[in-house]
C-alpha cells in the first residue's frame, strides 16, 4: 500500500525532489565558493565564516520551499480527482493521511541527504584545509607522495612517448565542477590560521 | 429479502436551495436498481452520502448490513464505485492505476483485470490523463469490477460515451453481475438504458424520492386513460391517479400508475366511460411522473 502511494507521489514530486536535491547539495558548496576573494589573496578565518554564514539564510528558505512544494505535490493527485477516489479507498482516513505524509517525508529524504552531503562537503573542506594548513610532516608527506606518484607516472609516460596528459585530465576531472574535489578550488585553502 | 442498501429518513442540506429531506430508499440484495432523475436532483449527492463522502444531517444509511459512516472503511472494501467524473490520477499509466488499486483491495482479481484490460483494448503504458473519454470510462469500470465487489455503485457510468463503448461497459457489468449475483445501484438520466436491464427503479426529483417500484410494475402500470365524461372524484380508484386534464370535447385524460386491466370496471358507472388505455414507455412515464410531482408544487 505504502509502495504505491510512494510511487504516485514520486511521479508528482520527482522534479521538485531532484531540483531540491541539487540545490541542497550545491548550497553548501556555493557558500564556500562565495568566500573566494577576487584578487586571490589569502582569506582570514572570520571572513570565511562570515561568507558562509551569509548564505545561511538560504537553508531555511530551501527547507520551507521544499516542504511546501512536496506537501502540495503530495495532495495534487487527490485534489485533481476532488478526493473522490482517495475517499472511497477502503482504508481509514487517518491511515490514508499517514500514508501520504510518510511518502512525502520519505521523498524529502533525498534533498535532506543532499544538504547533509553538501554540509559534509563543507566539513570535509574545512578538515582538509585545516590538515594542510596545520602542515604536519606526515600530512605533507602523504600529499607530496600522491602528487609525486602522479608526476612520476606522467614523466614515465612522457619518456615512453605515450600520449597521456594524466595530470591535466586529473585536474579537470577532480578540481572542476562538478568534480568531487571542486570545493577545493576556492581560495579558502589560503586562509591563515 | 434483505436489502443491500437501506436508507431511512436521510436529510442533507447544501447551501440555501438544495436539500435532501426524509429520503427512504431500499435496494434489495442482488437487484439491479436504476436511480433515475433529472440533472441536479440529488442523485450524486445521495451516492456521496451512501459512500461516506458527505455527512448527513440526520437519518440512517446501511450498506451491506453495516452502518455508514461508522463502518465505512470496511464497507468500501466490498463496494465498487464508478464516479460521474473521471477522477483517477492523470499521472499514472493504465498499468500503474491497476497496480495502485490492487494494493488496496484484498479481493482484487489480477487475471480478470488483465483480461478486461485486453477486452477493453486499453493501452498498458498510456497515462490516464491522455486516454480518450471512452477509454477513461472503461478503465473506471475495470477498476470497479476487478475488486470483485458485492455491491456496485455507478454514478452515470456511461454518460457521454459513444454507443459502442457504452455497450462494452454495460456488457462487462452484466457479465459480472450474472457471475457474482452482485447488487448494482446505477444512477442515470438515460431512461432507455436503464429500461433494458434494471429490475428495480427509483425516481428522484428535487431531493425527494418520488417512486420506488419494481421495473415491470412501473413499465406496465403507467397508463394514459381517455375517459368519456367528467368523474367528480377518483377517491376510491384502485389505481393511483397522477394527473387529470380536460381532453378535446367532453372527456378527460388521466395519467395513472399501478394500472391493471381488470380496473377498467371502475368506469362502468353512469355518465362515465373508458374509451382507451394508452401504454407509455418508461421515458414517457418518467416525464409524466416528474411533471405530476412538480405540478402541484409549482
């Protein structure tokens, strides 16, 4: 029963859920991107926090918009049918309402998760930044080893006259949006702590 | 005989002008009950009250022995309903619509639903919103029948459908009824359609039930009588006098119901004679009934 309700609501809400998920994922990333300075000079931590905070108002706006649209979409099939078929289904009305509510809540899980992932990305960004800036020998060694390994492969392929721009491709793939490390292209890597 | 639908002294009001007042209605188990009435007379409202979609102000409604609205959820599991308008989800395909309803009805008959879908030539992957009016009508009937209900409540199920689709829909309905001995309550203003297969008839006008009789009695009992002379009263008549009008010349024309041939002796008195008994078909009878009902109130 829940499965078919969920499916019918998915058909009405899928665009909202998908756009909401994208927005939910993008918002934390954009808020970090927005902290970058035009002159590429190093950012101070308070500046970064202020920049991220200034985007904070969009989270409740996004939540309210998503909640509103998904709630509307939950009842749209019934409103379209003037509730006739909904009310002649052989289930108590309170149960039917719970089924619709549950399906809507489950559909919202996607954008909620996206926001969490986005928020997590912010946290990861912060964590990586702090790790690199803290500059422990071990961290620096791992990072350098990884970079060195890639460079070594690149050099070897160049010597072997293999047409492979490994560094360039990796850079494009990883650092450009929507690459998983695109968040690191912000200037916040240069924050002084 | 027990009644599949039993309504007693039902009252409902919508706005200032529309009212259902003291409605009594009895649909015997296994009957095909035609619920006739002009547009706006309260047929759909009565059906909505029966199915618990509206709350009555007063009165008692029982479907299949259980009270509405108290036991409405369990009752609805045994009732197939075809509403007046195509109210199914327009975003679901035919297949998805069937799957949706199958999940709610424990008695849903999947093989039969599939057979009906093929018989009705309904495209599996077509959205309900993109089906033609005839296809929508067929799908709604399919949804109602595949539940294998004990009672079918049909609110003008063939209204606006072309004759071919109407025949398909009604054939499927009659096939089911003959197999299952289900009760059918079918509302319509298409008198000829009901005349073909209903065995009971109820006529409603202006929120009131004018008459509720077996179809044969209504069909055979409504007559127009040409009478010579002018009887003073019809107080002791063995039939029900619905209307009397002066005819050309000295006589009168009477419209009566519950007429039987032996009643012609009623006119054997001095100065009065029965000249002719004219049969009325159901539609004429229906129109005359409405005219009579409205006449004294106008």
